[in-house]
């Protein structure tokens, strides 16, 4: 009896195994609810076995799990319930009917690689004749071509036996306050600093004449840029009558002849205006950018940067200070011709000046932008995170 029972059981197993091989159309369609009761280990590894392809090892595991040993030591093939038997009317799994997960991931990747467009910043001024939209690109191409001729050597102060970079900083910090007191145009300040540097590079000046050089440089810049300008007597008064009218006029003659009357030079002002337009700046960003670039005018070590790079770095640093993270759009990069990496060195120096603006003796720029006239811009927090990874 025992022998015959064993033979019958083995024959039943062979038939069942054959049926399993022939009828298993969808080996991945397994009831998740019932499997979770018997296969906890597999449940932890897969969150949803119905809606994703099953690996080969998982198929082998499910095939072996269908045979369970009974108390007599003989294997029996047990179907968990009738729902799991393959039927002709059983619905096809979703991943076989429609799109699979790799297709969906491809669509997401296609969305991610869409590049940021470069905006046409002049379209709004197409009907404004003062904006000269038809010539604006040619103008700035010419500015970039000629800006190197308006730059000075970063070591020119070594040729001066009686003055140094610290004295230059004191002079310009004072001139910024004078410029604000007379309510002059921005162009006048930038041209004043440019005239001072170009003259000091070509002519030796003693210490007691340095303030006179600064006053005359501002007088020349006013004659070039302003409609209503301060007269010679006003400049003598603000210098506490340290110089006479004759000395002012003689220095004016010396300076224009030394510079060969070349006053039409691209300063950082013409570039910063263009770059602020590319950045779609509001009033807050504009004031902060000018605050940062004026801090840079004071420092002698910043003369090594061309005007366009200094202006771009000021706009970039201002954006980072306001937003709290690095921001440099494709539009800004296109119109400035500077990438973010090219600005980090200059920008890190500007952040350092911003951090120290209210300390020390040279606080003219900080006091100027701490007023209500300039919306208390100097109180804006510096972008210290730019100092973490400077070039």
C-alpha cells in the first residue's frame, strides 16, 4: 500500500509540473496580498511586483515556492486560490498594455535637457530712438575693443616715489562724497577715477598735489558729462582753499595734455547699465550693484580688472546677495560675455569689500548708501557664501 501511494504521488507531481510549464503565461501576475502573508522577505525588496518587470531570480523563487512539503514528507502542488490560476479572460498587466517605466524616464530626461533661452533685452526699446537698438551691439563691440586702451597697469603705483595705493584710496573715497554732495551723474564719477589712474600712470605726482589731481580730474569729467557743473571756486572751497585758482588751471592744462585730450573711454558705467538690463534688474538690484562697484573703485587692487569684468562681477554679486544663492542666467552670460567661473575671483573680492564697508577709516561709500536717498542699500547682507570656494 505504501509503495503504490508513493508511485501515484510521483505521477501526480509530474503531471502538475507539466501543467505549470505549459500554462504559466504570466509568471509575474501574483496576488500581492496573499504573497505578503507567506513571503515577507520578498515583500520588503519589491514594493509593487504587479506593475514592474520581475527579474529571473524572482521567477525561480516563485516557481520553487509553489511546492510545499506536507507532514508526510511528500510534496504537494498547492494553488493559493482560484484567482491565481491563469485564465483566458485575465486582464493584461499595465506595463504590457501601455508605456513602460523606461519610456517615462526618457520623457523626463528630455524635459530636463531643455536649455534656458537667451532673452532679447532690446525688444521693448524697438520704438525708442534714444536706445539706438539697431546699433547697440556694434556700440558694445567697439567698447570691448577699446576698453583695454583705457585700462592702466596694475603695478603703475610702483613708479610713484611719494604716493601709494592707500593714498589713492583715501582720495577716491573723499571724491565719492564730493560727487554725492554736488549731486553729479554716475558717469562723472567713473570718468573721474579713470582720469586719475591714467594720469598717475604717466606722470609723477608729489603727495601734496594728489588732492589737486583729484579735483581737476572731477572738473574735467564734469565738463565732459554734466550740463550744469561746479565752477573752479567751488572746488577750491571744498579743498579748504588748499590750492589757488592758478594752480587748478595749470594742473588742468597739464592733465589734458598728458592724456592727449582722450576723454571718450568706456568706463564700468556703460557696461553696468547694459548688464543690469540683461539681468532685468529692479531698483534694489540696481542700487546694490552700484554700491558694490563704487566700493571697488576705491580699492587699488581692482584696477587689474577691465571695466566690463568689474561691472559684470558687481551685477553677479548683487544678484547673489539679494537672492541668497548663485544666480547667473544665460541671458546675462550672453550679453556680458563672462561665465560665472570667470567672475568668481573678482566677485569674491567685492564680497570682502562689502563685508568690511562699514569698518575702518574709508567709509564714504558706506555712508552714502546708508541714506534714505539710496534706500539704505548698504545694510544689505553680503553674499558670504561666495567666499567659500573662490578661484
